[in-house]
C-alpha cells in the first residue's frame, strides 16, 4: 500500500483518464496498479460477504480507495517536507492517518485478522520514464578544468543570449521627441480630466471648454505645499544622488530633536529623562530639557 | 463666544521697577496701545491712571479739511505727543501721593500693571488656519492646536505697556504660559519650563540679564519643531510642523556666518544663546530682537532649490549683523538710527564679499547706489541725520517730502528702506576714507565698551555705553584713525541728496593731454553740490593710470597728461589695472589717441550718478578688457545707445566668455536684445543669442533639442534661464516677435527634461513662461470685436495652451514657492492687456484670496491693480481697498497699497472718474483712524493719498464755503488754507510759513476753521508753553478731577515734559500669560474695550479738569 502512495499527486489525474486503452509504458504501469487496487476492492468485498458486485460499484469503490491512499500520500509528504526531510517516515504516515480521523491502534489487529485474503503482488512493470525535455542545439561538454562528474551543462538556449532586435530606436532625437510628446500628452490628459471632473475657471466667457483652468482653491496652510518638495521631486533626487547624502549627520539630527520634542510634551516619567541624559550629554540645550512638574503647594 | 475669540487673547501682567533720578516724580508715562488696562498699582497702592492714544484718530471732529499737509502735521503732532524719547506715553500713571515722599528720596518705585489684549490688530499676530467642519472637528483642532502660531513685530507698545524706546535699557524677566503643545520663544535664556497645576499648560521662564530696550523684546508662540544647531549647541532653530527637513538644510551654514562676524569684529556674540524662529505671515522677512530673530517661513528651502539659497543666506547674515548693531548696541535717538543701520549693513556687506565674492559685492554696491540715486532724484533727498532745532520745528529739514521724518512712525516704508541703503553706502565711504582695519577697530571698541557696560549693575551708570549716538561714533572714529571725516559726514549725513555728474572729454594731440570736463547738476530735486577729490582712471595703451582730481566751485575742465604716444603698429601686450597683460585688436580705436577708456569715480566713493560720454569703441574696449564688473555693467548700459555690429560682437563675446561674471553676462543678454531690435533692418544671421544658446545648451546631434537639465554649474544655469527671456524681447520689422524665436521657446518648454537633475527646475520653467509673456505684442483688433476663442491668433493659441497646462499642472504638482503660478498669472494679465483674451479680473480675484501662497496672491493683486488702472474700474478699486482693511496678512495689505502707489489708478495730475469725494473720504478715514494699529500701513495709505490727490485739497472735493478766513493773530484776512493751490517744491521752500508740511506755524493757520483743537496738539502747545516758563520743582499745583468711570480716574497733567525727560526705567519685570484656548478672564472682565480705550475722547471733559480749562483758551485765542 505504501509503495503506491509514493507516486504522489501526479498520478491521480493520470489515473482518472486511464480508462482509455493506450499502450505507452507509463500508462501500462499505471493500469497494472489500478488493476491490483480493483483486486483489493473485490477481495475486501468478498471478505465482507458480497458475492457479486456491479462493475460500476467496484469502480467507484476503487476510485474512493485510490483517493484515500493518494490523500495519505500527499499528506504524509507534506508532513515530511514540513520537517525539512524529503522522504516520509512511518511517523509521518501515522500522523497523517490520525489527522484523517483513522484510529491507528486498530490497524495491527485488522492486518492480522484471520479471514484476510492474500493477494498476489502486482506484476512487475517498468517504472515510467520521464520523457526527454525538448533539447535545442548541442550541449556543451565540460571544459577541461571541470571534472566530468559535475552536472552537465543545460541546453544552450537557457544561457546563451540570442540577440533578436527590431529596428533600433537609439536615435537620440526620436527618443527625446517621444518622451516629450508622451509627457505632454499625459499631462494634458490628466489636467483635462481633473478640469472636467472638478470646478473650473475660464479665460473666455463664451467658451469654457477650450482652455479649462482648474479652479484655484485656497488651502488652510498654503505654505506647506509651496515649500515642501513634491514626492516626485524627492524621488528624482533620491535617484540622482543617493550617494551624496551624508546620512550620518542627517540621521543623528533627526533622532535627537524629534525624540526630545516628544519628551517635552510628555509629563516626565522617571525613565525617559535618564535615558536621555546618557544619550546627549553633549547637547545641553534648554529647549531639550524636560518640562518640570509644578511644585505641590497643598500641604493639607 | 467663538473659538477665534478665545484664540486671539492675551492676558498679561507687567511689573516695572523704577529708580527715580529726579525729585518730584508724580507721574509716570508709559507706552501702550490697544491693551485693556485693568489695574495699576504703585508699591502696592492703587494708582489712578489715564489712557489716551492720540494716534487712534489723528484728526478729530469731522473736518472739511482733506489735505495731506494738514494730516501730516497732525499725525506728527500725535506721534510726538506719545513719543517715549521725549518722555511721553499713552498711559499716564499718577504716583499716589503717599509715595511722593519716597520718590523725593529717590527710592525705588514698583509699578504693577494688569492688562489684556483682545483680538489685537497689530503688534501680536495670530495665525490660525481656518479648519472647516463641524464643531467637533473645530474643537479637535482647538485642543490639538497644531497650527497656531504667532509672531510679533516692531511696535511693542502694541502688546504690552512699556517704554517703547530704544534708549531706555533695562534687564528683563519674562514668563509666558502657553498650552502644553506650544513652545514660547522669547528673548534671553530659557531658565526653566514648568507645567501648570492642571498639566495642560506650560510656563516658560526667561531671563535676559543684558540691558535691553523694549523694542528689542519679542515673542513667538507656536507648535514649533525644535532643531538644535549641530555646530553650535547654544543656537536653536524653530520652524512650523513638517518643515524640519527644510529647516535643517537652510540652517546648515549659519555657523559660518557666526564665525565670520566674530572673527572680523574680534568679539564674541554678545548673548549667551541665539534663536531663529520661522513663522508664517511674517510682517517683514527678517526682524532681529535681543538674542532672537524672527524670519518668514518662506525663506526655508530644500537642497534642490538654487535661487532661494543665496537669498536665505543673505537674510540670515542681515539678521545676525543686526544682533550686534541694533539689538545689543542700540540707538541713542531716532536721529542716530543711520549709524546702526549703517554698521550692520556694512558688516553684512563684508560677509557678502567673503561668501559670494568680490564681483558679487561690487555688483551689489552698484545696485544699491543706483537704487538710492534713482530714489533721491525722483522723490527728493534722503537725510540720514536730521537735526531738529529744539522743540520748535520751524525749519523742516525735508520740505520735499509729504511726511515727516521726525519719527520712525511717520516714515514711508520705501523711504526707510532707502535710508538703510544709504546708511550702509555712507559707512562704506567712511571705510574708503579710514581703511577697513580702522573701521573694524572702531566696531570692536564699541562692542567691547558695550559688553563691559552690560555686565555692570544699573547703579554704575555705565549702560549708556550700550547706546550709540552719531557723536560717539564719530568721536570713536577720530580717536582710532586720527583722521578727520567731518567733511564726509557733513556732505552725506547731515545733508540730503546725491551728486549728478556729466562728463565728456577731448584729446589734445599736440599737448598729449586729455581734457576732461566734469559738470554737475545741483539744482534739481534730490541733488547736492560736490566739492572735493574725485578719482579718474584712464586706460591708455601703456597701461592704466589713476588720477585724483579736485572738483572745485568753478573749474569744470581738468587736464590730464597722457603717458603714451599713440602707436598702433607695435605689437605689444597692453597692461591692465590688475597687472594682467592682454593682446587687443586695436584696429577699432582712433589712430591719433592712445586712450582706450576712461572711468570717473571707479571705486564708487561718491554717492553719485555719472553720465559720461565716450566713443562706442571705448565702451566696447571697456566691456571686453576692463576686469571690474561695475565697469563692465556701465559699458553694457552705455552700449545700448550704439546699435552697431561692433557692439553686437563685443556683447556676444562677453556672453560666451565663461570667466566673466554671470550677472554681467545676464545683463549683456538684454542689451543684445535691445541692440538687435535697433538694428533690425540690417541684422544678419539667426536671431540674436539663438546660435549661442544652441551651442551652449542644446544637443550636439540635434541642435533643436535642449540637453536634459543639469544645473550643477550655477553660472550657466542662470544664463540658461535668462537667455530665452531676453530673446523673447526681439522684434522683427513688423514689430512682432520672430516666429522662429517663439518656436524655439516653445521647443525649450516641450523638450524640458528634469528627470536626471539634482536641482529643481521650477525657476527655469517660470522663466520660460516669462519668455512667452515677453514675446507677446498687442493684438490687431478690428472694430473692437469681442475676443473669443475662435478669433485667437495661432501663436497666441500655442502660448495659451502652454500656460493652461502649466497652471493646471501646478495644482497637481506645486512648484517651490509656486513660481510657475506666479509667472502664469503675469502671462494671463499680459494676454489680457494686449487684447488677445477678454480682460477679466475674476481669475485674479480668486488667486488673490487668503489661503493662497503669498507670492501667488501678490502676483494676482498686481494684475488686479493693473486691471484697475487700465479699465478704470471702481468696483475693483473698492475690492482692493476692502482687502487693505480686512485681510489677515499684514504684508499683503502693505503690498496692495504699495502696488497701488507704483501703478496708481489715477494721479493728481490726471482726471479720472474714479477720483471722487467718496474715495477721498474712504482713504482719509482709513489713514485717520482705520490704520491706527499698524504704522507701516498708515504711512502706506498716506503715500497713496499723496499719489492720488497730492499735498493739498483733492481736486474732486467741492470748494469750501468760506474762501477767506480771518487770522486773528496776524490780524488780516487770508485765503482759506484748504483751497490753496498746490505749490511746487521750490515754492514751498520760498514760503515755508505759508504751506510747510508740518510745524506749528501752519497748524495755527489751519486750526482756524476747525471746531476744536485736536487733543494731542493741545497737549503739545500746552506743554511747550509750559516749557518756556521757568519750572519750579515741587511747587506745582496739580489740578485734577476724579471722573469716576468704573474703577479708573482721569488725570490731566501739566508737568510731563519737565519730569519725564529724566526718568529711567530699569528693571522691567513682565509676567505675561498668553491664553490661547480658554477665556476665563472674559467673564470676569465684563467691560467692553470700546468704553475704555478712548474713554476720554467722546465724553467732554469736565469743565474743572486741567485740560478742559486750557483748551478753550487755546482755541479761543486763535479761533473765530
């Protein structure tokens, strides 16, 4: 039984279409197994007192048995891979069976029951050979410095660059032209869209669509958008000179005042100032000092 | 009670310790405006007090007078009446009689004042972004309060009672209680920060041990982000939330400025700490106070911005220079202001020279010189050191101005800027005379004296060393240098005006002599006569030679012997002034003369304008070979008059020369455009600058496409920005912008690619839009047809397309300082003005609203002002004027009036339907009482009034009923002064008594048809009269009536002048509680401010009161 489910998932789909008479060795192999399963099912039926069974019923039961075994195999494999092994052990199978609701303790008794029938082993057939992958070109032989026991080179197409190019668009003028036109088109389309979907102003009273202007809208804090660089600009800056930033001093600066500000907002707890003091014994600035608590005057 | 009400409220408490220096101290006068005073105590005794602010309403009692002469004199009188330097103030406290004895023993008096400030219009400025939404959201905003900040500007009497004078020094202890999320930044050292008992607020305790005058005290409160300077831990920077990265970058070089000043002055920074605060809606870009400076938040920038960087550095350097001279050392009196402005401007100039180079420095000096010359020639002289003979101001030193220069508060803003500009130029003249080493020694001496004095106790009488007067400065100069700079001071400081030279020359071949003629114009307005040495530099073939000539009364001609014979065929290098030897192509020059070029006063050691005549080839040589940028710039402006191929070549060569100073090259662009236009019929080759631009900035392989932006070289960046703008000014024979120039600019816009650039291209793009604007020419209009999209010119359509796209993109990706929107708005106005699109103000109105970035608003307002003038629209004028009155941002209000002055809808000489009685009344009311909270705004309004209506009665007003009035004093009938025709300046000078701008003589005339006399004038008359009598201390009888209004007493004083000139206020202790969120005091204080502030104004004084008895006499004596 266990040797069967080693086949794993792959076989399931193949089994289900195995009804068709074909003669490839892989299919023959599978058909033989299937036939054994059918024998098993028939034996079990006989054992339980059936004298005859319809073909369809046997087929169904065989299918069920096969699925059950396949599931045990899949599951056991999953368990074994989970523990970073590649070959399932007995315990994997046991855990699987438990997981599937099977009482493992009953298994030895069942196996040793008296009325069990012994079935002949399935005929020995050749294990299916994986068809050769499409090979293109000549495989390279190992150069002299690589020992022959090393794996062979893969097919050349997997590593060889095959330059296939169209008419080259490296003409600088065309590229610039294209980039410029594209950007302009995008910008125009975008602004027109925004203008169409929102409020607009117009320079002409009679025609409000030819040159639509997105309406000016006052903001609550106008200096923020005017002074802070936009995300696009920041991105561009990062791309152009990520190396030039002197991260070190920058990083230091960001940490200190930010952290201190937070501290100054919080009521000073015992912990915060002490860690602070150890950090910046260099910088003594009155604005970084923690806020004092008021003196308690109530003496009642 | 709305939230805003709660926001804009300050409750405070001031404690002053006064050491009387005279016996008989019964009255204490302080400055205070718009504060509501609850209670005053002197040494724990309730003290009665009087609050009278004559500047609230300058001219009282609806008068038919609407002339500026009258207003100016009344305003000056009102300011004088509360001038702290003369011992006056708005708040008069009577010392309780129980303490008189103590005062006579010269014992310490303590004055306690409780006050509050409700919705202040000036002084303190609250910025509270208006967050829309339900009350819950608003409430959240209030408690979170992350957006509130405030700042203060110069006029301190606006926010706490004090002696608002630079000459009254004292030490300070300041306490501010603010919400726990806020930081209060003020002058001096932060000693500690303590929570209030409910833990919801914090109190900041500051101590300023260095004696400081009240105007140098300031405060800023907001949810600031804090940055300790990484190089100098005593320096702390503050900015508004989210701007910390910008702050870090912008402040990263401040330590260099510190080091520079400390090194040249060989003096440590005088305060123990320094704070910079960046606030929104700043009154001015830079303002310096003791140990702190307040800047506009718009100065912050990121590392990507090129153009803003030098500007921000300049602002920081200015602020720091003022810390030494202006804050630490302050002025003795208003007349000494020029010394401090001069020194701080001068050392700032030294910083410029060191940081930006000698070229930049000389360029800047030339710019400043041109500015002051232009202003003085247009508006009349700027007087640095006005002297007023005693109390009488009969001889007005500046009769040509429509305002008085006696007080800083009556000064036009523009005049004050020019005043500062002239002050540092004069300081530079002094340096030229005595050398920089001596100059710095003088500064060092002044500083060390002051710092010694500052550590002394008040009793040692040393503090006056911290005040600088003209006299002390000059004395120090003569001590250090041993040189007499008297004539220089007399010429430039005690006298106003600049010198205007006209020069021409002839070469006398026989004598080998250069005959130079220098004439002067000293009769037109703003000029003065110069007598003294002048330097002339002559570049000859054999080298450059300096000659010192003496300008004397009657000699115009000067003979200068030449060193070299003309010798054109010898191939020899020509030595220049700087020792360099160059090859020149001498074929252009005159065969008989060895002169290459001549320069008059090359070092700018006279405040002058020189119009010098020399041949075009000489200018061209000067441009090409003179190494001084000033000479090059002069040559460029001169070459505009010589549109020849040779000039073109010289300019093109300069443009291409990379060693040449970039600002010279930028100027050359514009000159080249002008020359090209003048030579349009003979111009050969492609449009000017086009091939040059292509060579410098376009791709080698495809010359119509500009390279992707790389602004790493700033010189070529500035050139790349400028050339298209200048090229767009080119015109063809039909006076249109050439088609290929327009296409070229459109291509620049199209192919602009900034992806690989580490700098932002916003200024470049803005300049490309400006180039498009410059290319516009008036539309050809047939029968005034209405402008529609269909009849749009094809080129204009392309331009409009670009502008629309730019303006729309800006909404999605705003550029730094919204430079692109600004350029677009200008372009749209230009399109309207040239008749391409219908003229319509509504777009500009929406951009002018509060809530847009300030630069955008100003650009929109500029367009609106222009619209108002062109279309003569009274609706828009009204709109602008209402904005002047109601806008939350002081700078915008100031700017609108400034723009209206620069581009007035009409002037006194032109007729306009806009000029009507209602407008006169409106402006008058605004000047008279509407702008009482802001000196600058009031002076702006005065400027505008002057611009629109002139000095005398506006022409649109109906004539007064009485043509003649009886002058009882002179016992004759005179023409009613209200209908006097306007006289020219010369006429004013001839008859100063008849129509002086201010002064009591004219006031007496003008008082005649007033129903009653203005309070403050009465005050002054009265006290001046008193002054003339001998005073007998201690024997004055004080008649005062107790008019009981709530808890206050009205007192009328007689002896103010005598006593207050000698009082010193020393230990100034302030406890100010800034209530930002809650208004628990609101209820307790039931009284309304209206009743209190002018409470002695409307109610007629009781007949028994001192003033009451005097007023009728005054009026009766001169009235009808």
